[in-house]
């Protein structure tokens, strides 16, 4: 075995010392400076070249100080006097000083630059508490941040921290360009992997109020999310209290694994399933998309939980009238159960909480009655038989089977569905899916959905609902959205030429392309991942909302419907919303608003949708107006 030489030992120890950074280098420079000053001072003392002060040689301590000043000041040699040997010695001292000082300046400058670079990279610890932490980076981050900024507008010192494998400066620049000012909300970006425990500690997840895990835009998105869940719940440094985590999952097959990783601390948002359900529901009801958008964003009315206080002991039906500034929609029982539109005779007990649509959490306040309504204006319920529907789906992607299965659960028997796609592989899937359909008869054909001649042959005006799906399985995001935009432009032009109103629900992948599409009416709805971002923001602010939205978006139980106003009250008669509320109560429904046909084409007026209206304000409904209710059918 070869043994290291003394020189190699010294070189090895020197290298190890130098690898410790600028502090070690400054230490070596200090040591060299001391050795040089002492050596020169000893040489001057031994050669009897000591300078004089008051005709007496200076002491050794003063000589050390003398040489230190020459090392630091290269111009001091100009005033030296003495023998040639003394001047030569001082010259060497000055050159050595210049060399060491230059090295010191270089080391300090490099150290400062390295520190600034480290700060620029966003690697310092986040000393925040009660912040919202976003792990990962995707187009969702802009919508989520804008919603959190709105939600935190009345908070004292709100903070949102983002940890992603992206340069901090790039994140800051993109956020500044897309969002502008964030008001009172401070946004702190840090660079690091959310899956690395050391990087995760930088963002201080154990002090966070809520943690949002975003799925990356790749084929292994769910795997990354599940690893992110484990990095928090199985963290050796985790806090004793449960976390509040919101994570998005794209494939339903990964939900169970994500639940195991997130335990009871994670609320999972199943992206494909959510978008499919919203597409089906919004395409079947005019104006429903506006209601959902109002509920999901923080700009209008949202869903809040509040203690019932004055209405404890009353039935749910009685409590509906007690909140003049809010629309009651359900109860959160003391045992944790959440029920929307419970039976009207359900008694509100101590420990229960009411669930209401309101402008803010502090506006859910009950008031004492009485609350007057017009008995004469209340109409007897009329059962209208539901008719079979015709639906057209243009395009194909992996969400299509979910959309079709969900649509089959809503429509009446003998309803028809036509699917047009240019993807031959889709025909196999449709053939297998057809046997499982109960209410839909399925017709499929190959065709280019961006071709005007293909659309003309289909005759879109003959269908009750039209859904355009993005070709996300075979094309990239921009190409897929481009095809959807072309199809949508053709459909709008055909509707304009035929003077018909098409109910069109389109799927866009990039929220920026959604802005290009420019929705022209309430029934011309663009579904994108923006909806997912809005839902994530809502759940991040209140974990209990996950169960509420699960109830609203599923086919079973109570959902939001827009029903003819004439079924509830006498048309053309002045009344208040209390009368509408009472009429719906007698049917076991909750009225939460109305839609005016006269404002249906006005985006500035929310396409005529009035959610949670002032109950005492005068109101007159016409034959084409709708009442927005929460009902089982």
C-alpha cells in the first residue's frame, strides 16, 4: 500500500481547508500577512535598520505596526529614508502587501458575489408562520395566486410561499408580469425540489396554514404529487398537528395511492373527473356556468360556514328566511357530516354550523323576523316530463369516456349522443363503452372537426348540447387549443348565420387561449384548468368546502338547477325574493337566486345571473326568466 508523502499530506490538508470557502481563504491570508510582517520586522531588527523616533530607535511593537501600515498602504514607501538595504526591505514589504491586499479584496468580492448569487437563487430559510405554501410550478399558479390575493385582502399580513424547481428571478419576473401588484399579500419564491426534504425545509412547511401541491406538466404528474404528499406527511421533522394539504390528481387510478400518502390530512382534487362533470352539467343548463364561476372565485359570493346562533332550535326551512344577506344551502352537523338541502324539518342543534352563500364570512348573520311573502303569488308545483336529449361531442381525449358516462347518468332514456373524431383509436373505446350506457344511444363517425364542411353536414342546430373536446392526447397544448379555437369559431359563425343559439361547452388547456376565445354568451362556456385552480384556492382557504363541492358536482343528491320562474311565482307580479324562497321551500328546494332573460347577453351583468339577491328588494319575473335552486331534480 502506497503511503502519502509529507508534501502530499500538507497539500491534502491545504485543499480541505480551502474547500471551506472564503472564510478559510481569509484565514490563510491573515496568517501569511502576520508571517510576512513578523519576518520583515525581525530582519530589520537584526540588521540594525530600525527607524528612529526622536533620535531613538523604535520598539519592536512599533516596528510591527510600521510594517503593517506599509503592507496596507502602497504609497507609504515614497517617504522612507535610510540605507539601500532598508529601502529594499521596505520595497519588498510593500510588494508583498500589494499582493496580499489584492488577494483579500478578490476573496471578499468573490464571497459577496457568491452570497448574492445564493440569495438570488432563493435558498434562504422562510421565517414565516401561517403562510400558504405552494409546491411546484404550473400555469395554475397564476390563477391560484390571484384568488388568494383577493381572499386575503382583509387579512393582516398574508404571505404566500412558492417552492419550485425554477429560478427564483424567473418566478418573480413571471408573477410580476402576469399578476402585477399583489396588494397586501407578500409572495416569496424559493428554488428547490418539493420532493427533497432538505429543500422542503427551506419553505418552512411545518408552520404553513395550508399547503398546495401542484402537478407538474408531464406524464408522471401523479407520481410527483404522491411523492410530495409523502415528503410532508412522513417527514421526520413533521409537526404533531395535522397539515391542511390540497393536491391535484389527474388519473383516477392513482387516487387510492394518493389517499394513503396524504392520510386524513390531504384534500384531493381529481382534475379529469371534475372537468368532465362540470362540462356535462354546464352544457345541459343555460346559465349554470356563470353560477359555478361566481361560487368558485373570490370576486363575488362564495360558500361559507358559520355558527347558527339565533336559529338554534329552528328547522332548516325556518332558518332559510333568517339570513337577509346570505343564501342558506345546507348544514354542517356537529358530528362532521355535511348535507346540502337537508329535509326542511331538520332541527338545527347546538354545535351545528350553517352553510351559506354570502359576500364574506362576516355577512352570514341571522336576524329576527317576521319575514313577509306573498301567498297569492306562490304557484302550485307543476311536474314537467323530461324529454330525451341530443348531444354532439366534437373531438376526443382521455376524458371523453368519463364525459360520456357522466352524461348517461343525467339524460332521460332514448337520448342520443353523436361523437365525431379524427382519431381512429377512439372508435374501439366507444364500441366497448356502448354496452355500458343505459340512457344514451351512441353514434360515432370519423371526421375532421375543424373542417367547415364536416360541421355543416352534422347540422349543429339539431342538437340540444354541443361539447368540443381538446385533442390533448395526440397534440401539444398550443396545437390542441388551436384546433379547438378553429372549431369554436366555425360553430359561432354557423349559429350567427342561422340566427340560432347553440349551447356550446369547449375545453381549453391553456388559460391564455381561453382569453383569446372571448366567451360571447353564458351558454358559450370555456372549460379549462382555471376551474381546477379556482377550486384548489377555495379548498386551501377552507378544507370543509371539499365535501360541499363534491356534493354539488355529482349526479346524486342535490345540485344546482335553473328552473322556469313561472313554476314558482306568478309572472309579471311585483314581489320579493322571500316569496320565491317560500315557494321553493314548499317543494323541498332552496332558492339561491334567479336569472333574467333580459340581461342574458350582457357579460357586465353576469349574463343575467343574480346569486344571493337582496331578499327584500322588489322583483318582477317574466316567462323566460329562471329561478336558481338547489334541488334533487
